[in-house]
């Protein structure tokens, strides 16, 4: 296991034909900047599985529209050749970047039908021969292809049935080289927590071990379709093991709640997002086993967990406050420390809020008017912000110049970044203080409710441990199917 910072850099193989090397590095740095600003935390696990050179096909699940490829461009240390749906190459904002990095367009059955060869011709997936040839040529040059084999983005925490395109590219390249090319097929699981929330969301990139392909070489001539099917099935199985394959958002929410309960009750320190994701995958494995062997008991636990969640929300608590005893000295020191920090940071925070209020509100308005699907909200926020924030900064700078001349413009430019960062930290701290204050007041007024909720939490964790004891170790470790 390894973690990877968004600031890490590594070299890669030579750039593919049709790609601007400087343009690719520019887009990669831009992706890192946007993601580091938007998400509170981005973690990468399994970076050691990425080969330094040689033909590579990355296959990833697709939950978060254009944020998914941005995340991989930013974190995978090799230049990637993305395979993207054809309509994006007509998008005013996105198309130039796709061409800049040498992306390959493919046409799907559900894409709008248009084109000079007739309306049906361009929408027909069978006309992707040129795209397949370009992808195979890139692999023959030792490049890395990025593809989302589900064929579409969707917000639910599961893997849709995979299209066969990724397998056809891999096996087509091997067949063209007589089976000696040695393409590495690397599965990548993308997991998000609150993916569309600014500075609250987190992302985890889990890179798995290469998918086995060596045994499929003998089938390339005699049974190529069977080889395609087998490789596609293997990709799907490995991707499901790399994400939290919870099927729906409610189950994922309950998994996240169960993880918090266990951590709060055990007193364990808050883990990284990757460790949290691995814990939820293990619990999901256990739940599938229990669903087959102890369905009534598992369903009873889920109902109690849902009831606890509703009561906790109704009380306005997050759960962290339940075990706190609030000694007077601790409360006084906390109030003094946090009050001083908020008071001293207020002037610069107010300046930062004032500078960034207009682009923030315009970005919100753009997202509201656009009414994106749930899996596209983060894409809309990042894309709109990338355009509106610099535009508003230019206009505000011109206004500063017009009002106060060069000195006011210099002051504006000097305050732009630090005031914005202080404003973000100040608002996050204020939100935390409000939560803590609400929990403290609730504790003073409703001590009996705190005690009852705490007792229910202990009972839920005890039942979790009892259920886990019923699950064979090979199932928990993932060595055996549930």
C-alpha cells in the first residue's frame, strides 16, 4: 500500500503522436490544482502496481463524470491517452483540452446521431474502427490508455455491466503483435465521499494488481469472442473488489455510519480515506455472507442502525459529542482558543469572502440553472469555477485599478490567495465551533438523551462484532466469495 500526494511527479514514456507534451503537463497541473482546491483529501493506494514503462490499459469505474478522468490524469504518474465519448469533442470548453492531450473519440449507441456521413453512420458503434486502430497503435508505442468500460457515468456505488471495448483493445493489440506485446491491464477503483461538496468531499484512488491475460493468448485465433468475454468479466470482478460496491446510496451511507460508530466506540484515531474505504469493503463482504446465512439478524441490525441515524439527526448531533464529558476547564480553554482564533482571523477572512463572493455565487447560480445529474454536479462546479473565478478576479482587479490606481491593484493581488485560504480555514473552523457548541448545549439540556444514544451506539457496535464473529475469515479477507 502506498499513498500519493497530488504534488508528486514522475517521468513517463515518450508522448503519443497527436499529443502536445507541454499541453499535457499544463492540463495535469491544472487538474491537480482544481482537485486540491475542491476536495479536502485525495488519496492513492497501490501506486506501486503502475509499471514505469510499456503498454498499459487503465480501466476504471465511472461515478463522477469528468472529475474521474481529471483525478486519474492528476494522480497516475504516466501520461495517459484517454478514450472519451465523441460528443465531448464538440463541447466548447472541453474539446480543446481533449485534443491537446491526444484523447481518442468513440461513438456510443446512445450518443446523438449526426455527422457528414449521415445521421446513423456516426452514431453506429461499429464505425469505431479508427478509434480502435489509434488505441492499438498507442499501445504498440508503449503508451498508457485510460478507458471507463462501463461506457457511461452514473452516481450509484456499483459497477454497471462493462462494454467489451477495453478487452477488444487489449486483445487486438496482442493479436497484432503475435501475442508478444505484453499489455498490462490495470484496474482502478474510484471511491468518493460527498463528491459534489466543496472542501468537504474526499476521493480515494485504489490501483489493483494487473488483471491476468496470459492464458487468453491461445484463444485469440480460435475463439476471440470468448477471450473478449473472459477478459471483460475479469475486469468487472476486479473493479467490484476495488470499490465499495454497495449498489445504492442508502446502503453506502449506512456503511459510512457503521464505520464511524465502530471508530468512535473503539477510540481508534481517524484513519485516512483509503483505510476507511478498505474497512467498508470488508464489512460489505461480511454483509453479503450474512445476507445468505443470517438474513433476519442482518435485517434487524440494519433497521436499528437506520433508527439510530434518524434519532441522531433529529437531535442535531454527529455522534462525536456523545462520549464527551465537557469538564469546565476544558470548555473554558476551548472557548478561549477558538474565540481568539476566529476573532484574529476575522478581518482577513472577511476580505477573502468579499473578494470571492461574486464568483462563488455565480458558480452556484450556474449549477442551479444547469440542473446537472447527480454524477455531474462536481464537474459543473469545478468547470464553472475554473472559468468564473479567474474572470471575476480580472474584473475586480480592473475595478481596483479604476478606484485606487496601482497601489489598490497591488493590494488586491497580494491579498487574493492568502485571504482566500484564510477565508476557507476560518469558515471551516466556524462551522466546527458551531457544531461543538450545539452539541455542548444539547448535552446540558438533554443529558438523558445523550446517555440513551450512547447506550444504543454501544449495543450496535456489540452486535456488529457479534455478527462479524459469524463470518469465516476467508470471506472477511476477500479470499473466498461470500
